[in-house]
C-alpha cells in the first residue's frame, strides 16, 4: 500500500470513528497533496508526499513558536496534536545509535 492509499484509508477510518479532529487534519493534508499534484501536473510519488507532509509539520512547528510567544497554550496544544498525526505518515527516524553506527561505518 502506498502512502496516498494509506492517507485515504485513514480518512475513511476517521469518518467512521467520527474523530473530527483527526478527520480535519487528514482533510487538510489531502488538500495540500491535491494542490501539489496540480502544481506538478502528475501523480505524486511517495517521496513527494513525504515532502508535503514534512512542509506541513514545519508550518505547525513555526506556528507553535509564534503561539508560545503569544501565550496561546490552547493553539500550541492543537498544533502539537496535529504534528503527531502528521508524523504517522513520515518514515521512521533513525535512532542516535543507528546514526552513529552508519557514520562510523562510513569513516
């Protein structure tokens, strides 16, 4: 199953579960993916989808900084929860030990 199918399936599951928050985040992501698809004029690959997801995560991290400055803890919490949902579409990150091993093997 590619990433686009996983996002669509998660959207359907959120609708069935009546999870409005998760549904909203996935709909926003699908909208960003559709915009990128229109701009690139072709179906998006998994790598391009990951790029879009990472841009969405970065936007939320930037928003968290601004909301923290404005003492808007409610919006900070909301953006953190959105990041958690978006991170589920990112590939797993390497642990520090794995990264050190790769660096050591390279040298």
